[in-house]
């Protein structure tokens, strides 16, 4: 269970970062693009790598290493993801990009959740089995 | 004091050995110092290097001193130094934009601008640009309607930050035990203040500065025995192959060394060896898959064409094949501050890491050796190898610098000395950063932008008017800022109708009639000739300048642009 004050602090920091990014981009871009870019940057350059290092580098990293590794892995995944789609479509659209970024983030999130044993196939099966078992017992 | 120290050292049992080490240091410094330094400065620098070596030797003898340990664990100081390093890194990279406007960096910016434009217009990287993997991350930002220069520069600065972070990770991966954090901070500090790294940033080597953090990350992961090292190394090599060559060579030597050790010790290779072979093969497969056969074929052809050496290229191509970066002598001059520390690091690498060299840490000196060979001889991309070599120098210089700091930070006078040294380093780098001129000044860019055709109708530049630059230094700028229209530049783009001999006649001949003949090859088109500040300051074509300024076919359009009209004209042409 995460400490509530930690969650508050982290959320506040992220909110400040996003507002800062939005204000920065507002100088160059229309409102809609600026807010989209500010919201999208963590998904492009941080979140996938962060989830990866949470799974594969559980110990032995300090905060600075974790931040930079998250950014490096995110950048690598972004390059490889878009490269794969671009090689196949030969005509990238905004939908292709959005889908690629979404797939990268969702895959990383799934790996992370599976690692936390909340979505592992074995656990899901066992939950299902226990539910079915309970239902069978409830029936007269 | 120094000589007394030398005397007392020499009176000990191991005096001959120490004397030899001092001789080696002096010889090393003498060899590495560039010839451009005057003899007096040479002697001063030698004394500085000997003083550093003496201080580090003393520090090593007193390594058990508790006070020294206490200082090295003052994490607040190290955290402060780390924050300072990152701040300095960011400020030194963005100060050029504040001073000189939107395009203050080197020549290649214009090429990347063109690539960006092609990619975003076509929505496909296509065959014209190549290296799909490098540019694929431009799509998301391009679709947000950000300007090409904004995206390229933002990512370029971001890659610098990533390199610092990856270097920190690599240093943390070395077996430095309790000194791991302070030494990593010192590594980042030297990186942030390295003039060679600033120069690499300024020259706008976008692909290389993207590949280097991943190479450092791969080495760090390799040292930590993490299997992620394989895809990361493959990815880095696919982004910029020549940067990854030292790592590739070192890896092969490392494998061979392991095999030789097995043969000497008459034992079968361990599982680790098999793992390394498989990992290497997987890395190569990934590299081939990401890079593509065409790109690999291009590099192979380049290698075969020049037989591996840039000196086999034609005289005007040599610098380009070398990689268009600072020469080795300038590189050494820029690295003077940490060069003595690096030399000591090479001599005492094993002692400083405070543990027996594990098999994997052996990779660092091997990469260093491979890089040293690549930068010392005129191989293809010799100059570009200097950028990665500088980072290796920083890694090797870090432990001795830490010992030096540890030795002097114990008392007030020592701390003052350290403060002065640090201040000198920061001031020197800041001065270089501040004095670095852009290739294209903001006023020149503004003049070129006037010639950009915004719509179908343009009062100033007609649709069939040409732009011309007489120095290839301005090629990408003129092409990009005037809107990628017909541009005549020496040896590039399709509109150039002259061969090298014709260009020579145009630049150096004193026959103006011949110059007019050459211009007539472009038919009945007006030509706007751009001559930039760098050309005007260092004029090596005085006849050409006189011709443009005095011939009646030319009118001065703006401070750096002259308009050539095939037919003689009156003086009612618009000027800015």
C-alpha cells in the first residue's frame, strides 16, 4: 500500500510539470495542441521506460539513474515503435502515431501490472476458478 | 615544496619505480600536448601535471584517513555539484539560442531541417533521407505543428541531458564501492564542462549525439550483467554506426581475450563465455534488422572505396570523410584541464577502482585502447571518434580527480585551492561557450528569409530566380532559409552546373569576363548571391569580391546579398 502523502506529493509534482509544459508550449502552439503536447510528453518520453524499469530494475538504481533510464528506454521504444509502423505503412497518419504510442504505453502497463500479479494469466484463471467454485456452492 | 616531496619520495625503497612513473607522466603529457602551445606554457603545464600526480599519490597513501572519508561522504556537497553540473549543461547549451536566435548551431542544422520538412510533408521517411530509425521520433512532434528548428533543437538539447544521465549510470555501474556516487557526480561535472562535448553539440551531430547515450547505457548494462545491454547496443549501432565501432571492436577483443585466458589456463570456457557469444550475435542481428541492408551496404562501400583511410579520399573530400569536426590537436587543447587526470587514470586504473578488475570491467580499458587507435590515425570518421573518446577520457579521469578532491578537501586551504581550480575550469569553459560564434548570424538569416517565396506571387524573388552561395559553409542555410527553392551551391544540389575547375575560376581567377561567361551558363535567370560574415572577415577570394562589388550586372540587395541580373539594368531594383 502506497503512502498517501507520497501519492499527494508525486501528483502535485506531476501536475506542476504538466502545467509548466503547457505554459511553455502555449507560446508556440494553439491551445488544443499545447495542452495535447503537454499531456502527451510523459507518454512519449517517460512513462513506458518508467514502467519497464519498475519491472526489470527493481533494485540497485538511485533516483537519478531511474529518471534517466526511464527516459532512455522510453525514447528507444518510441523510435522502434514508430520505425516498425513506418516501415509497414509507408504513410504515417496522426492515427498511426497515436495508436503506436498508445500500444507502447499499454503494453508496458500490462507488463507492469502482470509483474505486480494483478493481471497475470495464472492469477486470473485462479480467480475465475474460485469465483465459479463459490457460485457453484451458492446454488441450491 | 614539490621538489622536497620528490626528494623524499625518491629516498624510499620504491624510488626507482616512482621515478619511472613520473617519467612516464612527463612523457605522456609531452606527447599529448599540442604543438601550438609555447615552450613556457608547456613547462608550466608539465609542472601542473606533476603537481597533480604528486598530490594524487599522497592521497592514495593516506587513503585510510577518516577525515578524507568523511569529506567524501558529504552527500549534500555532491548533490549540489550534480545540480550545478546539470544546470551548467542546460545553460551552456541554450545560451547560443538566447544570443544568436533560432539557428545558432553548425552547418548540419540546415540538412536536418530539410529532412524534417521532407518527412513531415511526405509523412514517410522514404529513400531520400535514409536512417529511418533516427528520424522516426520526429513524427509525433511534427504532427503538433512545431517548427522544424524547434523540434530538432529541443531534441538535440534533450540528447545532451540523456548523455549526462547515461554517463552517470555507467559510472555508477563501475565497481567503485562507497565512492560510487561522488565519482559519478565528478564524471557528470567534467562532462558538463567539457569543451569538446560542447563543440560536438555546436556542430549539430544529431545522429551521433542520439547514439552516444545509448552506447553508454549499453556499456553500463553490460557491466551490470543485464541482458537489456544487447538491444540497447544494437539500437545505438543502428542509429550511428561509426560511434559504435569502438564498442564493437572492444567486444570482439574482449571475447578473444576470454578465449586466450581459457587456453592458457587449460580450462573449458565458462557459461558466461557462451552467453557473451550469443548476446553478441543477437546484438548484430538486431543491428542488421534495424539498420537495413542498404545502409550497411553504404558503409561497406565507403570503407572499401577509401580502404579505411580518409587520406585516400580526394583532397577536398578528406575533411568530410574524416567527419568535419575539430582536429586532434584542438581536441587535446580543449581537454587540458582533465588530461593529466586521465593520464594518471590510465596508469592507475586498476588501483583506483579499489577492487580486483572483474572480467567485465576490462571492457573499459579495451574500448579506450580501440578508440585511441581510431583517433590517432586518419581512419574514416577519425574526427567524429573524438567525441566518444572524450567521454572515455572523462571516465578514466574521474577516479584520480576524486582522489585529488578528497586529498585537498580536508582542510580550509585545500578547499580554497579546489574552489579556485573549479572556478578556473568553469570560467574557461564559460568563456569558450560565450565566444563561440554562430555559423549564420540572425541578421544574415533575416536577409535570406526575405528571399523566401511565401505564395505564388512575390515582388522580390521571381519563381525562376536562383539563390547562390560561393562557400559551402552556407549551403544548408541558404537552401533552407530561402524556402528550399533553386539554389546553386558548390558541389551539392541539382542546380549546380559547374565542375570544380569552373568554381576555381569563379573564386580565384582575375578574369571577370570568364566569370560572366560562367554565370551565363544559368541562362536568363536572376541570381541572388549570398556572401556571409565568415567569408567577408576571411576573404580568400578578393577578385571575386571586387567583381561583385564593381560589375554593373550586380546590385547590392542587402548587406550580405548581391543581385546578379543577366541584362544590364537601371538602379530602380528593390533593396532592403
